[in-house]
C-alpha cells in the first residue's frame, strides 16, 4: 500500500494534476465569505426591485427537476422571471433542479444555485461548493462584475482536469494553467482572504513534493513551500477530495450519455487505476458503486 502511494506521488503528471486541483480549492476557500455576502445583497436587491416577490411563498409546491421547471403559481413565476432577467446567457442550459423554488423568497442561496452547473441541489452554502460552481456564478449572474474572459479560462482548465482520463497533466499544460490562475487572482484583489490564497497558490505552482521509501518501507512525503510544508496525510486528503470530484463529474457525464463511449473508457481507466491503488479503492467505495450502477443501466439499455 505504501509503495502504491510512493509510485503515485512520484509521477510528474499526476502531481501536476493534484497541484492544479489544490489551487482551485484555495480559490474556492478564499471566496466563501465574499460570495455569501454578495448573494445576500443580490437577494435584497431583487426583493426591493420587484414588489411581486414580496407576495409570500409558493402556494402550489412548484417543483423543478434537471433543466425543467414549470411554474404553477404567481409567486414562482415572478421569481423565475426576475432570476432570468439577471442571467447573462438565457440560451445556455439552466439547471433549475439545483434549487428549491419554495425557498426563493427566504433563502438567497437557493436563488444563487440557478446560475450554477448541475449537482448543487444538496449544497447548502458556498463552502459546500467546488470552485467551478462559484466561478460559474460569477459568469452567469450579472450582480458580479469580474472580467468574464479570465473566469472562463480558468473554468476551461478546471474542466480539463476533471475530464482527464489519466488524471494527469503535462508540465506545459500546468505552466499555462499557472499563468491563467494567477491572472484571475488579480480580479480578487479587493477580497481580503484572496491575499493569503494568492501567496499559497504562487508557492504551490512553483513547488514540488519529495516522496521516498525508508528502510522500514514507510513513505516520507511532503509538499514544501517557502515557509511551511504539507505532510503526506494532508496530501492524501487533497488527493481524495479531487478524485471524488472527478468521479462525480464522470457520473454526470454518464447520465448525459454523450459522448458515451468516451465516458465508458474513462470509467474503465478509473477502475484500473483503483485496482492498482487498493487503499483508494476502499476510500472511494461509495463513488465506485454509483458508477457501477450507472454502467449497468447503460449496458442494459435503460434510461438514467
């Protein structure tokens, strides 16, 4: 098990993949407080702009699912209209199933989730979201005024990471990513928490970890920064979080079924990867079972 860990963490492309994911985690963490405050402001602006939004709550238990939301009551129709008014691209796919319309009048976060990619239904606050969800919010909600191009570039890099069959990126890709993520961080200079994140990301993108086997066959692994280091336990936690996010992305892709063969190839590669890394196979049992269920239903020709 220790040798598996050593082999993984000594692979250059895999280390770059983890370091790139860690940078996204740092961006997510520095934005929590800012996003929560701004969404509360946005909610109050909506309530103050449209008096119809103050007519109480949903009277018909209106429900949304996936990309579908058929409003049945006046209150929800008004909220939907106002939410769409502030959406920067109404022709894009909107995942109404992310939110509970019943809560729109009283819960600002349920409004925010309309502007995010799928999979946010059970995430009750910015601290529960990944970086992609928050960055998509910045793009699709016109309350935010970050430079759209810079945000989109980092989202594309994030998608490269989460769609990488090998969970590996080249040194050239990583250098390009580093440039884009540092450019984006300049957009967040007014957010106090972003200063510390900026420093950490500079250090992450220019650092390396050392992994060696001792005579007792134990792994000594650290990611060394200028004034601190991350031990093997934390590296493994970061790794596990990223792989879980990767597996969730694959689940969504399998449900979409396009392009199906490519996603099935990703699943087969993931299974091989876990066979070679038994401790991860144990940690990711729940995620793996969910993928197996999707694979079985697809092989049986059933709709998901």
